[in-house]
């Protein structure tokens, strides 16, 4: 059963909201038997403090739906927001600008972290740049379907999760490697970075990020993000506000702030784990105090799990 109303905030789908009353609650009379839900919403809440508040409202809505259908462990799958350019948002209503979009993506994950039987699939890597309605939904559809097979139908051999952050480790590497692009999902890492000089007296700071939930085939890296070239291969990030585009960044403690970093896969797979190295050239000896990957309304994502 497909119940949709475009451009609506989550508040309308919560108990007491007009769309909840008209399009959800009638099925609870009985209640109608069901297996689960698929949810694709959030753009209307990706502004200002609403993006942060979503981390509470979203799990509460899921719980209320499950209780209303008397199915407290019903499968619930959601799509992490795709790409778009909120260029015309009023700064008074959305002081975060484009960065409210990744903030909402992170708030969506609060449901996965706090509730049982929650599936998710990102559509942030196969967007359509500034088009809020990306046509290529087959990627997120397949990913969400895999989560349902694993969570609802107990097909334990189906791998559906994205690699998850496990921690940081030091590295002594001083050699630069393949470049990526700009900003992302932050994690504190002040005690696990190194800073050295190469033969040209350039200071290099690097850190290793470790991941769990990696397939046996391991990680691989694209030369270029899909979002950088689809649908417009000449898309210009510079014509949009800061925070619109982003790949890999590190935060330095020498006053430079956030700077772009390169990514190198350290190991493809070992016991369902993997690691990548983030490295940058710095103006002076420094430490990396945080890392960031894809923290933008149009994330330039190049790392994939095979």
C-alpha cells in the first residue's frame, strides 16, 4: 500500500498530524495485519534546528506506528536522503544552509541506533546533484530490499549494512596517494594521528580509520564520485554555497581548520573489518583531531564495499 504526499514534514505523519489521521490511522482500526514499512522522507525537515530534532521525532514516530498496528517489532526501513541544493533557503530559517542536509541524514540514523529491526539504505551516493527527485532509485531500492531480507526474513547470508565506524589507529605513512574531494561524517580522533615530514620538507598528517561490517570481498575505491558527474559532468560546486559538495576532510589543531584529505585503502578485509588512511599536507607539524567524509548536501563518495 503506497501512501504518499510530497514535500511534507514528519510532524504531519506523527499521531495527531493530518496525514497520520487520514492515511495511517484508518489502517490501525482492527488493526490491519502487515509485515513492515518503507519510508522515504526528510527533505522538508532539513533546515535549522528541525534537522537535529528529527533524531527524536523519527524514532518516536516509528514506535507509535508499530504500537498502533499492535506489531511492536514490525520491520521499518528508511532511505537516507539523496542530494539537492537548498540554495534559496532563508538564512533565518536555515542558518546551517546545505549542511542541514547531512545533519538530517545523521538524525535519520538515530532510529537505527535506538530501535530493533530497522533497515536503512543510503541514496546519497546516487543522487542527481541539485535535483531533489533523483531518477536512479534502483540502487537504494535494492539496498533496502536486502535489509528486509536479512531483518524480516532471516536470510543471514544477505549483507546489507554499510561499513560502520570501528575506531582509529595510528599510521607512520608519509607518502601521498590518490586524491579524493571534500567534507564529511565526523568522528573525534585526537589521540590517534601522526605528523611527519617528507623529503620535500612538507608536513604530512595522517590517520587510519577502521571499519566493521565489511564483506569478504572488502573495500574498493572509485576514481570519481557518481555525484560529481551525474547528471551534469560539468557540475560546478563553486556556484553554490559552501557545504554543498564534500568528500574527505580532516580537522587540524594548528589553526588551519578543516582541510581536504586523500584516502587510501589500507586493507581490503580481515575478519569483516577494513581500514583506510586519510592524509593531508599541512603548513606546520600538527595532529588530526577529527575526520569527516561526505558531510555535504552533495557528498562526493568514492569508497564502496564490494
